[in-house]
C-alpha cells in the first residue's frame, strides 16, 4: 500500500500484497535430469541475486532447473511462480501454484498468489475464492476490497467483516482483517483502532504491528509509526514489510539519509518486489535527479508490473517536465492493471487538461471522484467544478 500526496512527487510505499512473476517450462518429472543437491534457501537466494542484477530471465531459468529436480520444496517453487507472474506469464504462474496446492492444499501463501493471478486476469469470483482460502494469515484483504468494489458488492462484504469483528471481539485475525479493510478505504482512525485490538490480543503478530504502523503513517504520526516499524524490525531484521515501511516513514518525515539506508536493506531482502524501488525512486526525486528516479520506477514496473504506484510516479515525473505523451502512456498502462485507482484517473485528467483536452480531462476527474480516497475525491471535484465554470458541459 502506498501514500499519495499531490503537493509534490510524494508516493511512499507502505505494504503491497505479495505476488509473483516468471517464464520457462517446468519439468515436474526430474528423472531425466542430473540430481541436484537439495538446498532450497540457496536456490531462492541465487534467484534473488539474479533479479537484483536485472536478470529476471536468468533467475527464472536457474530456479526452474532447481524446482524441476525438487518438486516438493514449496519455497523455491512458489518463488518460481512469483517470477513467472512478474514476467507476465500468467498461465505458467497458475500452473506452478496449482502444482504446489496439489501436495499442499492448505498453503495460504500459495492461495494468495493464485488469487493474484486470477485478479490480474479479471476472473473476479475465482480470485475472491482464492483470497478467501488464504485467510487468515496473509495480506489478501486489500485485494479483496478492490475486487468487491469491482464486483459491486463491497457494502455487503464490509458488513460481513464488521459483523465478524463484533461477534468475535477477542479474535485477533477478525480485528486485523477489519482494520485492513478500513485502511484500504482510507479510514486510518478506524484502521488504527482495530489494529490495536489485534495487537492487544496477539502481541507477537508482525502483521498487526505493520498495520498499526501504517495507520499511524496515514495519520502523519511519524514518531509512533517509526517506533512501531522499528520494534517490528527489531524482532525480525529480515522482515521486508517492516523494513520498507520504516523507510516510508523516514521518507514522509523527511529523514532522507535514514530512509536511504533502510530502503537499501529492504531491496536486498526481496529484490523481486517493487515497493522499495518506488521509494528509492522517490528519494531520487527529492534529491533533484528525476531521470534516475524514472529508472527506479521502470525497474519496479519490471519486477512487479501490477501495482499502480510506479505508473503514478512515472506519470508525475513526465508531466512535471512537460513530456505529456509519455506521461499519458504510463498512466494508461497503469489503468490496465488498476482500473479503479482514483489517483491514476486524477493524474491522467491533469495530463489531458495540460494538453488542452478539457472534455477528456473532465471524464477522468469524474472517475477519480468515485474513489474511496477522500483527498482524491476532493481534488477531483474541485477540478470538475473549475472546468464547469469555464462553460464546459460535464455530463453526469
């Protein structure tokens, strides 16, 4: 999840859903291959090193070779599915995840990944079913929120989560899921309330700690956000979400040197994820090097092309420097992967307005005004009203 500030190029990643990407055919009958020593952690690390070096194809080939000889090792096989997903090979990612579920049918992380594949393919009901199977314990709620909004039954979904939290007040997962729903629809006060409840019931929960810190961050309570993420990272220095979220908190509080250090660590932990790269790109923008920032945003889109934030930042950079057609292209690509994202619609509307196409700008601002983000809604309505004052007829 990311924050989006319109006063400047400020989009700071907090926690994005874990997903996947890849390429290549996996031979699940390894009898015709030489037997490789079993070392799943080394296989994962080697693949991540290749990704960090910009060799996603090589990472896939190498990991596919290992997985074909060790088909029952969930960690490497799931990462291979993740890399297929990131490479845009959705059918192969789906095949990989389904194979894992054939021998580990209740593996929640794999159900979460399979849900992401279906969501990307706009198989809404199938995606919701997989995300449901991944709960409790994964970060599927933001994805479910987006899908239920797309499906048109979000009010019923929200009611069910609220009822569950009321009926089971000491169940930390029920409290946590409701808090994540409120966070996803930009109600940080309620998100904070239910994250606290979840953490009170289960003080060992890293998810609850991260969610609490994200709520503080949305409320601009940087001191408590930094303290919460710091305690989280202190318990597990290898937790990517804690590290990236701490970097986001440092960014928003303008502690840029500390942000650079922790974001570098976060990227090294999981180079196949894009959140830290977006934040590092933002740091380059802060330092006045927008061209370098663009390279980080593009790199983020390469390792994870399904999150809107890199497209938004890229569009903002291009817009700020007058490259309107390039900004338009980036934002339209972002809307392919996140059609409900009000931020993308708003920035695209601004690009159209700068190009003199006020009618298309109005259309995008109206779409942005349907967002659950109150900041986006306010700004979009202001732009629509301004266009109407010029005499432009804006259809309802």
